[in-house]
């Protein structure tokens, strides 16, 4: 295998990994106390499975439910993989007894906890940039 083919395969593999496989926090505060807002541990960071029949790759979603029908004003945070996007990246909906849920969707790994760039993604982007710069300065003959 020549060097050009190896670089193409390496970059192609990274492209499909970034575009198709995403890890999202998957937990609920009503079932897991460690799932609280901005304090989630990596034990809940899991790869989202692909689901046939849904358009596009999975994405991350955070849902904040303010439940009034439970007899008390209770808040539940749900972090999950999403498969069908709403009309905006964040939106609110009302349901039973004036309960409200705020739903936010995002497309980067682990983004349903806060804005962070995972170290593995950062490493791959740095490698990609290095290879591109190297190829520009030293074109193949």
C-alpha cells in the first residue's frame, strides 16, 4: 500500500467515525443521581446506535422536564441520543397540567452535558491538519 492510499484510508475512516458514530451522555436524573446538570461522569457517555428508518446520523439531546402533574414541581433532566430533530436546536413544549419540557439538540460528541471537545476528536483534527499542511508543503512526485 502506498503512502497516498494509507493517508486516504486514514482520513476516510476518521470522516465516517466523526459523521456516523457519536457518543452522548445517556441518563436521567430521576433514575441516576449522578446525571445532575453539569455534573455527569463519563460512565454515562455511550455510543449512540444507528437506527434504520431515521434520516441522518444520531445526535445528542438534553431534555429538561418541569413536571407539575406529579403533585410537586419536580425537574427531571434526560440526556439521550436523538434521531429526529425538531424545528430548532432548542425549543419548549407544554403538556399535561402546564408541565413544560425544554429540548436541546446538538451534534458533537458529549455535547449534551456542556460545550466540550473530546480529546480523541481534538487529536484526530490535529492529525488531519498536520497531514494537510505536510501534503501542501511536500507534494508527491
